[in-house]
C-alpha cells in the first residue's frame, strides 16, 4: 500500500510535505515544537526539540500502524469478497460479528492514538567541522 504524504510543522507553521520517514532541516539553536501530521488533520504526533550549536540533530518518524494496517487490508479484501461469495448460515453470522467487531476496535484504536500516531526518534551527533576554502585563508 503506498504511503500517504505527511505534513511537517515547526512551531505550528507548515514547513513542507513529505512521504519520506526522514527529514533534514538546518535550523539555529533553540527550542522548537516539531509536529508530524497525517493528511487527516486529527492524526499527528508532536515533540519538543532543543537544538544546540555544534550538534547535528536527527529525527526519524514512523507510524504505529504496521500490524493494524495489514489486518485491516485483509479485512477489507474479505469484506469485498463477501459481495461475491456467501458463506453457509452459521459461518456468515460469525464472520459478520468478527469483521464488524474488528472495524469498531480499529476505529477505537485510531481515536485513542490520534495524538500519538507517529513514533518520533531523536538523536544527536557532533557536526562535521566547517570547511574553509583556500582563497578565504589568505
């Protein structure tokens, strides 16, 4: 399933849109609120980042939906197949209870994690030294 693009916001201002799980930005030292937001505005995650001079700060994000999405796609395929094939009496009732129950659980799960949908990992490393051109040294 192709990934949907996500909005990247810094201090609640839109910086850009990306499909990549890693974003590179050059920013001055300071504290910033970084938000990754799905194209659905109610699904997002935010973190407060403190940047220091002399360090490169990296953030990688991923959604928490991997297994739920796989199960949901299987459930949708089975739901579409249900239009063309009919299960015998006791099994169709069991299937309807299972699939409708799963949909309710999935919607509840989405609602509960909507503000923590993305997992954001942060790490720092020393910045490489600035290169000085030969003409500037003279």
